[in-house]
């Protein structure tokens, strides 16, 4: 019962992490214009995301433009695209696999070991999706902070951390928690060897009363006498008559 509750909690955490990862992938708020220095134009905001650039005026209207060329993007942006897509795919696939292996589902019946193995595989996939989210988000955040304190850049070229990065970090935490719960709980059950058996109420069985033990009659088995073995070696035992033939003849005459 405790494992079933933990599996439901892990499933909810994974769903929240998947939604956050998908939202962070599609949002253009990865890099935001920094209003510092002599930049007094605050009613114009520029956003840079994985797929498009957006421009907003006075929080009323936003115009977005998709990137024309993939090769013209920076290396961190190209890697972030692939890793975020892999993260969403791994989290979604791990979520579907975990549903098949939960105790409250009947996809795998009468085989608790197979259910645990399915949940362990799903947990590993969810943890991998957490890493795929954490790497590009942290990489982009590091690049933004490094460029912000770069004295060679102008104030108009500096950017700040966008909302999509924070959502990505929170989604990575939820995915890590869900994957660890799926994996660790089932590995602990495997080590303890706590097997749970499912009994069917419709099974036909019959109870037999205990039977008293009846005394058994002893039976004597005759043992065979050992017979002398014939030896091939010449015998050294001679009879009295054979050794003294004269005596034997005298006795015969008497």
C-alpha cells in the first residue's frame, strides 16, 4: 500500500516536470533585455528563445520571428534545442512506461518482479530527461551571466535570465524527484525480497482433515548367508589323509 502511494506521488511529480520541460522548450523567454546603464527605453522588451525572437512594446503587443537558419545559431542554442527535445521525449516515454508498471494498474498481472523492473527502467529514463533539461538550461544561464559581466560588450547587448530558465530548473527538480522515487523504492523492495502475492477469491480449493497415523506391521526380511568365494590360488591346506598316504592305506586295511 505504501509503495502504491509513493508511485502515485512520483507519477504526479513526473507529470509536473514534463509540463514544465515542454513549457520551457516552447517559451521564447530564455534571454531578456537588460535595462541597465543609460538605456532609458523601458517600454520595449526583446526576448530570445530556442526557436524565435520576440519583441514587445509597452506590454501590449508582441511580434515574434522564427530563426531563419539553424547553422547561424550559437553552439549553446543548437545543443539546447536537441537536448530539450530529448528531455521531453524521454519524460513522456518514461511516464507511459511507469503507468504500465504501477501497482494500481493491471497491465502486468501476477508478476510483481516484472512490475518493479518496468518502474526501474521508467525511473532511469525520467532521470535522464532531468539531465537533458538541466544541461542546456545551466549552460545558457552561465553564458548569460558571463556576457553580462563582460566589459567588452555594450549595455544594449547584455541580457538577463528569462522566465524559461527558471521554469526549466524547477522542472528538472520535479523530474529528478519523480525518477528517484520510481527507482529507489523498487530497488529497495528487490533487495529485501518482499514478494507480494495476489490471491484470487474465485479459486476452487478443498480442505482435507488430518488423518491419524496407523501403526504399520513390521516385516522381517531374511538375510542370505554369505557363500565362500572360490579362489584361483592353490590352497595350502591339506587333509590328514592326503599328506600321509601310508597311514591312509593302513586305516583302510584295518
